[in-house]
């Protein structure tokens, strides 16, 4: 009986050691990231939609500032999905297209417009933020303010 318990304990310990420990983006963290982005937008009197997705590109949180066009709801989500799925800012694809690499336009689930940034902690991709509503450069500025808030949440 003692040997069986020891064997089961050893097996459980070995099995657990094979599982990775990773951080995840919580709803509370997503709200704080979005709040920092919204603060940047409001400071500049910009009406935008802010979208936060998890590492699987699933929507966690969405905020639409009053007066923002409804078309920006989908665009903000797409920018965030692009950033996490491709593990780079959506602006990277805008730059590729501007540089003549028009085949990028045909990539599935990629929106080559600035405003989507991956959210990364200690090299782990936790999710992304996407912003839409003003110029792509301004969307990028707002997204950067939100992404910067992640540093204080570590």
C-alpha cells in the first residue's frame, strides 16, 4: 500500500512537470489596458473603439466611445486579431503593402492598417489591443498607450 501511494505520488509529480505555466490576460487587466487607451483618446478628443482579445484572438473586452462610427467596432477587433495571430503590430502589414508587397492583402484574417498591437509579458503573447476610429497613426498612438499600461500590471 505504501509503495502504491509513493508510485501514484511520483507519477502525479512527473505528469505535472510536463505542463507549462503561463500568464493569461484577465478581464480586469483588459479593462485597465482599455482605460489607459481611452484616456489617451479622450485627451485628444478622438472617438474610437478599443478592442482587447486574448491569445486565441477571442474578444475579452470592447469599448466604444460615444460618437464613434459603428464600422470601427469590427475594424478594431480585426486589428487586434491581426496583431495576436501574426505576433506583430498590424502596422507591419501596412508598411509591407505601402512598400509594394500587395500580396499581403490576400492573407486570411490580416488587416494591414496601424492600430493593432500584441500584448506581451516576459516574451509571452497574452493577447492584443486594436483601436479604430481616427487616422491609423492616431489609432496606433492610442493602442500604444493601452499596451504601455500592461507594464504596470506585471
